C-alpha cells in the first residue's frame, strides 16, 4: 500500500492482489530457507546465537540477490517501458524504446506492489525472522521444552480417523 501511495498509483484489487500473492511466495520461501538453515546448524551442535549469526551471513547473499533480480526485472513492467524488438530488426529505430505504454496502467500496480513489498519484506526476513527465532527458542527453553522437539498438541480422546 505504501508503494502505491509513493508512486501515485490507484489501488487495483485484481493486479495488486496478484502482486501481493506472488510476493507472499518469495517472502515465505526466504524465511523458511533461513530458519531451516539455522535449525540444521543447531542440530549439528552449534550454539543458538552462533547458528543465527552464521545462518544470517550465509543466507544474506541469496536473499538479497533474489530481491534485487526480481526488482530489476519488474522495473520495465512497473514504469511501462516497452522495447520493440521487431522494429529493431526492421531497422525502425524511431520507436525502439517507448515509455508509459498502455500496458503499464494494468500491470503497473502489480509491479509496484511486488517491488515495494519485496524491498520491505527482505529487510524483515533478514532482521525480524532471526530475532523471532531467538525469542521462540528462549521461550521454549524457559518452559523446559526441548527446542528441537516441538510436537503438535492432539487431544487424547480423538483418534486420527475422527480428525
């Protein structure tokens, strides 16, 4: 929403919604891979803070590269930059690159939602996810639970067939 306000784009429920849904897949994937890597380091015997720092350092480059390549790839779509490759091969260079084409009115909202959302969520993935992992590990430690053995709570009187 912030990106749409900054770019003076209207909130279009369809294309902005598609942008948010596609953004959710990238963001969740980055967070899952980061947590999984930290947990593997912990399972190998590394201390919590050391595993979080090493996991953050190791996953920093892939997360940043994913965000940067996606953002750079969506810039032409967002700003309505059109490259006429067919005209290039015909020798017509007058309208080789066009700005503000009609398709940007439709696709621009999606591009803005993904670009700004990905920039914001990348910072959250690299900062907030490790902090929440550390806090959850501390809560589990103080509750005398084993951090690596989190089991779902199932009522005793329900069998798997009834669920």
